[in-house]
C-alpha cells in the first residue's frame, strides 16, 4: 500500500466535493440571487452538498488556492470551462 504524497492531498475532496465540483458550484452561485449564509447552505444542500459543510468546503478550497498556485490555476481553468 503506497503512501499519499502532499501533492495528492492538495487535490483530495473536501467534505466530498472535488475542486472541479466546487468550481461548478461557485460559478452557479455567483450567477444566482442567493444571499446570506442560511440561504447559501440550503442552496448547496439541494445540489448534493452534505448539510452543514459548505463553509468548510469554501474555506478549505480557498486555503488551498492561496497556498498552492497549481490549485488556483486548475480552479480558474474549471471556471472557464463551465462558462
């Protein structure tokens, strides 16, 4: 059984949400009229996000994008592809 490298860990889903899915959801949310933490949470749950996890998902992917340029580049690419 091989060990997981740090590189692999930066791509691990957060609360089951991959970077690609996070980009899709972010783009959709930006184009919506959903505002406020409770409304955003309900919106995310309807789209398959585990209840109570949207803030953790957002914070986690945001942190990785700040720390790792390759994550930010991939996020930007996914946003462009979902346009």
